[in-house]
């Protein structure tokens, strides 16, 4: 529970632009990283199939907790990693705004699952690719 109390303000600060000061030189504007006592973070920008771009701040705590914070439709959501058969699945801590962010390598998709046992998961953003991987692919061509 302590990590959630720490992660929420940290995630908000990272998404508000704190990572912009720590951009990787190879891909300006696509990634940022911050390390501190007991945690590390990385911010990754993705472009999805619809042309929508989202930024996700990944937070890793030394004791094993992992979070992602993302901004979608005017709201910032904090998600916690959960076991997944392939890649990493992050599930929103707020059940009323129950977003799911699924990643595998440099790709991901965002979905929503209502807090109802009969609800079907609905994909909101599909085929999201890291802008760093997109620029690396263009450089290789």
C-alpha cells in the first residue's frame, strides 16, 4: 500500500513533464528516464493505429512493484502490473475507470473493462508502437 501512496504523486509529476529534462539523445521526445532512491522510471511515447499518441510513465520500485501512468481522454490513470502470459499487463487501480495497458516489447494496446462481471473488454487504442522503435525502423531502411 505504501508504494501506491508514493506512486500516485510521482506518476502525476512524471506525466506533467518531469521526464522531459532527461531525454535520450538518440530519439528526442520519445523517451525519458529518472532514477532515485528505491525507484526508477522511464517515459515512452507511442503512436497508435488511429494516429493517436500517448505517453506512458513506467515506474519500477526496488521491492518488486511496477506501475504505469498514462494520460487518456483528459484523465491520468495509474495502473499496476499483473501477471501475464506474454508481455506485461497493467490494470487501473480505479475500478470505475478500469483501463488496461498491455505491452510486449515496443508495442502495446489500451483497453477498457467496465466494473461489471458481464462486461466485455473493449480495445480503445490498437497497435501502439514506441516512437523510438518507429524512428529506429526508418533509420534502418
